[in-house]
């Protein structure tokens, strides 16, 4: 299932996974590591949240089949 976004880091992980791995300081770390997260922090966060929502829904649908 392809998803296309204008801004996002080249390693896009679901927001919930990132928050489990790094519950404090996530935005700081992402801005430090990825240029896109520094230049477009709100768009990158929205991308991660959207991917998280869509991926979770797709996995739930797949498990129910």
C-alpha cells in the first residue's frame, strides 16, 4: 500500500513506535538527526502520525481476514 507525502524523513517509522522507543525528547532527536525534521517539523510529525494511523488500520484489517 503506497503512501506519498511531501515532507518526511527518509526513515519513516510509525509515531507510536518512536514514542515507545523514546518517550522523552523525540522531537529534539529527530531534528538533530534528520534535516527534513528540522526544516519541516510539523509536516514530518503529521506524516508519521498519518502513517501510524494508516498502517495500524491496514494491519488490523489484515488480521481480521
